[in-house]
C-alpha cells in the first residue's frame, strides 16, 4: 500500500485538490509529486488501514468483517469513532 500525505492524521483537507499539513503549515497537493509521506507521518484511521477491511474493488469498496454482520465499506471512510478499528500499519 502506498501512503500519501492525505493518509496522515495531520492532513487537513482544504478542497478536492489540496490540503495542508497541520504541523508544518505547508500546502500539499493531494495527488501531486509531493504526495509521499514525511517523518511526522501518523496514519489516519481509515477503513483501508484496518485489519477488518478486505476485498476492496477498483473503486475502493470492500468488506468490513469487524462486526457480527459483515457489510460493505469505503476504503476512504473515516474510522475515527469505530469501536472495531484495529490498525494494520503497526
């Protein structure tokens, strides 16, 4: 999995093309050449970063297996309040 600045907990979305690093106070293009991660990177809680998320299709829609009933989930869905979230990026 290739991580980008927009996958970081410190990334603040400004619009559909760019955001800002809350620590460095720098503008970052989401899909641009600067999209790699820096030494301050901390993975945000997205379904795609959870061990319970699997089988994503080409649109990023996969299956959440963290609950009693399996259901579909978006890879980019924020899992900040999910009681079953477990990071797979440790």
